[in-house]
C-alpha cells in the first residue's frame, strides 16, 4: 500500500518531488537525513511504494538498536555452526529484501567493522554470510537514514568516507516540523482521524486556541512528538474538542521582534501572534536565526542545555543549528551583547 507524506508546505512538496524522481531508478542508493521524529522511514517507504518493485519486500532495521555482535548476522545472515546457537543457515535482511528495498535507519551508529562489510554490499551488491564462503548476490534498493551529520563524522574519523559517498549518491533532507508552517495543523487533523479509528473515539478536532498553540510550539520531537501529544489528548484528556490544556504543552515564550540586525522581545496580548518587523532593505533569515541563537547562548553563558531550554528546543536540535550556521561556543565569549541584542 502506498505511503502518504502528509502536508502542503513547499518544504515537504520538495521532499515528495525528490522521492518521485528517485523511485524511477532501482539502482540509486539514497541517504535520508533529518532530525529525529521527522518521518524518515515514511519517506523511505514512499520511495519504495512509488517504484516498480512496490510488490517486493520492504525490509527495515534500526542499526543503532542492535549490538554489533548481532548486527552482522541480522544484516547478512549466517551459516550453520557460525556461533553458539546457530543450528541452521539463516538469511539476513539484505537477502530478505532481494528485489525490493532495505532501509538502514540510524546508519551513523554502526561500528567501523560493520561499515567495512556494508561498503561491499552497497558498492557491489554482494556479500558473504557470517562464516560463509560463497558470495551472495542481491538486487536490492538501499536507503539509509541518519539524524547525525555524517560529513562531520567522516571528518572526525567516526564514519568511513568511502561508505559515506556510496550511500550519499542521492540525498533527501526532511525538514523539521517547525519549518513546515501550517503542515502541523494538517498532520494534527490526520492523526486525530487516525486515532479516533484506533481507539473508537469521536473527537471532533481542535479549538482555535489549540490550533494556535500547535502553530507556536517548537516541536523538538517533530512529527513523532505531535502524534504522541494528540494520542494522549484523544485517549485520556478529552471527549469532544481538543482544548490547549488537553495537549499538555507549555505555552511558548514570546517570539522576538527583529528590527534590522537588532533582536528584542516584544510582549503582546494573550492569544495574539508576535510579529517580526522586517526593515525596508530586507534581512536574511539565517541572520535572524543566528542572532537569536547567539543571544540565547550568551544569556546561558555558553551552556548548551540552558540555551536549548531558553529556545524551547532540545540539545540535538540546537547543536544541529550551531553546525549549520557555523557557530562555535568560543564566539559567544568574544561577541558583546549589544552587537546582536
């Protein structure tokens, strides 16, 4: 059954358009990147479902959840007697996915030993089972996913550069939920209908204050967090319309108002949206983001945990933005506050 990516934002439409192009070729190895909870597996399944091999197996594995001692056998299988308890030959997931798609989630967490074996499987579409002598040949679409910066992992010696380039033939980056605008409301309605069916409920939807809260909340856990929040609301908190208190979310802090390169907090009446005042000459969005992050870091004395709480995002999300904007903690101590706040 074809997977559906929910949303109408330009950011998610680009993702779907790229998935459609990738699906046209069964030989393109694809790397899906994005923060945790953004829906990387959904996009991987969409690629499979749009391809000519949609009737073939889709096999997924979370590489970071399996110990190294077991991962090789899970991926490539083993021969009888390969280790204690191996009483018969076992097919690995690559063989099980033959003709279809294998989805390697959290690929950045695998050890160097497994990376070496993966390289041959990805590059040549063949491998040996554990303790096996014969090479097994496969015709499998390979999609890998990660929420870490693999390029940085390569530079730090944590990930093989040759494997990185083999996996990164084609890349799709999944935007975070806070970058998708009104998609949060579209997703919310989809999940409410889905949860009503699962739990035999008749929740009608979201009140206007609840909708505003969803739009202004930071969603550090992305789409996964949104579904979990709504599942609690539908199952435990309400019977009719979902109110803000049913969502069990803290109200977001006032957003900053930006004038030129100056950032300052501007309070408004409850229930109203804050506005960003853009100067006539315009300003780059990355400059606004950079200034706000620097302001939070200075207020937190360079403490990542404290700054992430001030910005209502998790540590991983803040570190991702620091890397993307090329901000070092040393910079926080050398920039005077009045240069950016």
